[in-house]
């Protein structure tokens, strides 16, 4: 049997952002293309920001979830030097207004 991962129970996956996070995504994509798996899991690199959020941030009626996640990715990439508080404010402003869903965002700086 292969490795099992618990279900996410509908919560979106956290997003990492920063130079170290981009390098990690690039390396994981290379590993995936060569080996068909995500690659080894390791410690989180310093200098990254981990963004945790509820589905209300990215879900919109009549729209694919991937479109909302791409909108989030673009908003985060547009302001690479922001600290955690400013990043949360920027993401909320860029993706709002929000309809009938609750929204929570938490940014953690990994130094």
C-alpha cells in the first residue's frame, strides 16, 4: 500500500508564498514530471509565508474553484514583499467583496 493522506474535509490547501516557496513548487513539479509523485516532504524553508484561508475566500457561485484559487495566487504574487498583516489586508481587498460565505485569512511568516 502507498502512503495515505487524510482528507482535507473541504478546507482549501494552504498556499506558500515567497522565493523559497516558488523554488519548492518548481522542484516538486520537476519531481512530479519525472516520477509521477509530489516528491519528498521536508521542512518549510525560511523566508516563506504560509497563507491559510477558508473556502469563502476563493469560491464564487457559477465559477470553478480553480478560478478562485488562481485569483488568489495572482493577488499574492502581485505583492511579494508584504508582511503577514499587509498580505491579509491585500488579499481581502483584491478578492472581495464576499457574498454569503464566511471568510477567514491567516498569514504565518516562516523565518
